[in-house]
């Protein structure tokens, strides 16, 4: 069982690296912005397995991705690794509290990632003026955070239905709780639609 779990998480690391590399070659429509879709794999791994596996995905996709794209040990490398690891830690803690749905966890991860990257930029450049970019980067990261949560919410139930023999019951319950919160907050939920049609007076 453990070997199959390791194998599946290794697949997630490979997927994260592939997405990281591909999105690095797709121009972002706004300056200093990044797509951030590789973070979906980190969120997925945390939801399915836990903090340790999520951290391994975050480190693996940032480390190898930076090496492949030619940013190894430069400023972008440290921003990517430290930002991804910090975001994974925050996401793991937030997910474990069962207070946030996938959307909330993903947004917290995105904000943390951008904040840490800003701090790394300040250290390397030596100017606190870079902090003025943080609100701009945070706003640019929100669409990706919502997209990552949406994709994870769709993928997680499908993966859990597949007999990989790798899921721990407690972790699966945490995942189901977060997915349910994501579905409850979705505009497509019939209950939310009825609320919109019949607002409280």
C-alpha cells in the first residue's frame, strides 16, 4: 500500500513539473504575473495525502521546474521554491482545520506564495519598495487560485473512486469535507440558486 501511495505521489510531482515548465513558456497577459496552475497539483496532493506529500510536490515541481527552465539558483528559483513551500504549509494547516473549503485553502496558498515571493525579492534587490507590488501580485494570483480549487474539486472525487489502495480514511474524510464546502459555495448549487431567487426580506 505504501509503495503504491509513493508511486502515485511521484506521478503528482511529475505532473507538477510538466505544468510548471509548460506554463513558463505561455506569456501571461500582465507584467510580473504567473499562471500558477502547477499549484493545483500541490493542493490535490495535500487534500488526498497530507502535508508531507504536498511539500514534496511543491519542492519537486519548483526545484526541477526551475532547473529545466534555466532559473536554477537565481532569484526566480528562490522565489519559486520558498513561495511554493510556504504556500503548501499554509494550505496543509488550513485544510486540516476543516474551516476552509478548497477555494479558501487555495486563496490562502496563493496569497502566501505571493507574499513570500515579495519578501524574497526585497532581500535580493535590497529595497522595500517592492512591497508595493504585493497587492498587484495578489490580485493577479486570485483567478489561478479559483481555477486550481475548481479543478481540484472535480478531480479529487474521481481519484478517490479509483482503487489505488492509497487513501487513509481520516484524510479521505478531511478531503470530502473540503470538497463538500466547495460544492456548497458554488453558484451552481440549487440551494444557492433558490436563495438568489428568493432573497430574505
